[in-house]
């Protein structure tokens, strides 16, 4: 990978099933491969690019225009772009927002990202919705399809792929005021910044641990509550996280999981997960809250899901709290015998609606309740 590509330079997208799309290069000249996924959000592209849950994936934007409001350093969910490559219809380098700092092309060059535009994204998304998630490869330097097929063949699928240790913090760190009312230990499987800020803003002092930190090291801090973060990859490949979560559950302290953390909690309770046909990614997914009967519009990004049949066999221990109104997949559950709960979607949004912010308040309420009982 080298310099920025000139305007209208050719690029090609090859899918695992042999389907080919011709387009124009964006970002830098290069070749990149990964699992294809699509996001239906109309805004928040920079937050999506930097969400660690997208690590190793080629992101397709269904919104027709990407880049028209530029980029800002403050609108990121991690320290760098995490997607493997980008696919869109129109890559708009001109932007009108006064507060924007750079164009999206300059941002892609800085982040060394390869992409392709002028793709019929509607046809591409319909193809994935029909055939299912598959790998793909983008190149603006190799146009020999046989050579690209060989490179694509070397790209692993998401099934069985452990990625959390690729995006987690390398060293533990603290966030928030050390005199805050609550101490929360965060298992960082690829956490988004806004999740951490939602906890800090609720008077929490956080200690963020690398994904594979031994449970005894995490427990020795004596946190008031524990949080399992979002992240990329197959949760079933994370034996270390499943075992740590079982150790945390034994403390009977409040526990909250989001997205990958939701799946890890299920696996710790011996409820399996499965690879979805093409996943949920967007900011307008309707979810029913079974505890109050209301509907929430949610932000989502996941390609794996908790097995509903296995969960229904554990009704003595687990209560299903949320389901997706589009396909009835499990979106949330809680334990009946201790303060542990999780959701598949993203209550912190970034981007997306704030309908589910109450879940952070619910976690704090559980911590306060637990501390009151102990005292």
C-alpha cells in the first residue's frame, strides 16, 4: 500500500462465489480482503469505521452518499479505523460541514484504507441477503481474477475466528475519577469509547482489562460491578473469556454485557451461539422490551447470535427480556437468581438512537442495590 489513488482509478471487487463488481478506487492503492457485511445507517460513518466490532470486515454502506459531512477526530470509537476495506456507491470528497477537519479521502489515506466506489450497492446487498455472508476482496492494483481468487482463498472465514485479542487494549488502564462512587471492571473485547463514557458519566471509575486477563487478576481489584464489552469474531472461539465470565458470575456481583459480551455471557451459561445468515448492522432495528411491552429503535452490529431454542430450555435460570421484531432473534436476557443481564444491540448508540440508554442506569441501580445489601 502506498500513496493516494488518483480520481477515477479502476478497482475491482471479487466475491467468494465468483461474482465480480467493477468500480473506482478510493482511499489508497492496494488490496484487502475480509468478510462482506452491510450497514444501513444514513449517518455516523466515521463511528462505524472505527468500531472494533468490524475488525477484519469489508463494510458496504447502503446509504448512497458517504463523506458529504467530512470527518472529525472526535467522532471515533477507537484509536484507528478497524474495517478491512470499504465499499460504497458515491464517495463524496467535498463536504459542507464547517466543523469538519478533513475530507473522507484524506482520512482514508491517513488511515491507509483501501476501498471501492461506484458499485451497485443495492444489487450487492441483495446478493448477500440472498446468498448469505461471504468473504470478498477489493483491489486497485491487481486485476487478474485468478490471482485475486488465490488471495481470497487464503482469507479465513469468521466461523471459529478469534479476533478480540487483536483489538483489545495491550495494557490495562483506568478511566474516570478515582473518587467516583462506583468501581467497574471492564473486560475489553474491543470496546467502543462511548460505552466507557456512558459508565464514566454515571459516576463510575473504570479499570479496563485486556481481553485475556486471568480472572483472578480481574477479581482481585474488588470492583462493584463487571462489564463485558462488544468486539469482533466468533464468541465460541473465546474460551478464555467464557471461563473468566463464569468466575465473575460466582461473585454474584452485578454484571452487564453488550453485543459480544452478551454472547459470552450466554456461552458461560452453556447456551450456544450461531453464525447468522448475514447479520444485523444499522441504527433502526426494532426491538421489543418484554419487561415493559415497549418497542425500542436500536443500533446493531453483529454477525453471531444466541441460540433461542437453547435459551428457552433454561427458563428456570434465564428470562428473555428483549427480542428483535424483524426476525425474533434474542436481543437480551437476564438471570433470575442474580444481577446479571445483557443485550445484543448497542444502547450507547454512536451512531444511532438513544432509546436504550436506560440500560446503563439499570446497571448502576443494580450496583447500588448490591452495595446496599452488602452494607
